[in-house]
C-alpha cells in the first residue's frame, strides 16, 4: 500500500515519570511545563497513559491529570493514551470525558485500550470482574459512543454531561485484536510500537485492509508510538538513555523502581541492551543526535506509513527532556514532511 504525506503531525505520550528523589508535586509541574513547551514547539497532542502500582509512573488518575494539563495550556489537544477501559465503568468515563470536553472544547481526545496497565494482582484489585470487561471491550466502547450521542437523551441511563460533546475516540493496541475493532468501528488506530513492536505491521495491514468508513472517520487514520532520546551528540544521548535502560530492566525483571539519574554507559549495561528481549522491546527507541534520530524517524515513517507519530521519552533531567523534544520538533518541522513515497507491505 502506498500513501502520500505532506505534513506529519507529531505528538507526545506522557507517563509523568517519577525520578528518584522527586516529589509528586514536582513531577506534575514538570508534566505541565512540558505540555506548555510542547504547545510552543508545534506538537499536536499531549496524551497521558494510565498505569497503576508503579512507583515510576504518576499518571494513574489519568482524567484528573488531563484536566490539570488542559487547564494550564491553550491550544494543544490533551488526551488519554489511554484509558484502560476494562478497569472502568463506561458510564463514568463518558461523564469524565464529557465534562472535560465541555470545559476545554475541541481539545480533548479519548484513547481507549483493553490492557490492564498493571500487574494481574493489581488489576484484580481495581475491578474484580475485569476479565469479563476485557471480553466485552467492543461492546463497552459502543456504550461510550452511545453515551456521547444526541440520541441517548431518550435512554433510561444517560451521561447527560457527555451527550453531543465533541470528544473523538481512538482505539489503542499492541496486538492485532484492536486493529480489527478499530477497522470495524471506523475509528482512528494507535499502535504501541514504543514498547510492543512485534505485531505492528500485521496490525496496520489488518486495519487498512478492513477499514469501514463511519460517521467518525471517512478514511483510515493511524498513529505510531516511538521512544525518542535526542541530544547534541550520539554519545550524550546514549548516556541519557541509561536511565531508560535501567527502568526497562526493572520492568522486565519485576524489580520496579524510580527513574534513576543517567550514568556513563557500562560494558554490562551495553551487553544487557543487546539481549533479544531488550532489542524487541526497544526496536523503535531512537537514541542519538539530531541527524541520527532524523534518519531513524524517516525510516519509521517510510516503513509504516502512519499518519501521525507520537513520541515518549524517559529522561531523568526535565531540562534534558525538554531539549530532546525540542530537537524532535525541529526534525519534524524541517524535512520529515518533505518525504513523498511511503510504502506499507
């Protein structure tokens, strides 16, 4: 499949990562500061991800934090990347996002996923009947759509603050199941290639080949997520990336910890980063100078044909994180939009 691009929107996925020794109030202020800077840099969206029982992530109360970010910015779209719907009641999510959509018109996005965003024990504590909700995910998405519709005003169960409010829904996924659902419902599709790239191309092909136009979307729309750590030089970016590598190592070994300050790359850490499991998870981690990140980003866009790219960065120092996103913004503004032929096999 060949797609033609003129301008590629670029966005941020934020987890409100908690650095070692940081106060939560500082973490949230840093997230808002980043969103404000991102708005100035030309980023389209600032999405927050729902995770639970992880000391390194402070975005668990996603809709609450969205209100804080939206209230402190002017034009950037603020959304969930995503709300893990089986953890929640569709009625309550419709009420929360309907309220946000009224407070910040045409600026709120509702990204929905079915993963727990945590370990199984915590998922059970969140919602004991969660597994049934997982199986019912397509129907649960349909309920939210109904609650947002004008037609629901005659129903016995209503989310009155959501009816008729403009809050676009996005389907998130890291496997092929979500691609079928997004295509069938005619909704935009966001793939978590920043940590689960294995089924990326299969999922995109399923979505493109089975897409059914809807009242929400006339043609397929896809977003791909990548990790970005950009700095003045490859060496400096590699050093900054040691924070991310150690964080990921903790996730993979079940030894969750705070994001730690970067260190000089060690032979042991370099060897760990070359392990197959690390290579698979961080296939789309673009670490390096502006030119290095540019080349990797162009390749990603050419290979996938996504309509929009969303970057996430686990960087310990807030100023270095802002600089990384500034470099990525410059890349996207300068010549990413100039590439023409994009093939998806």
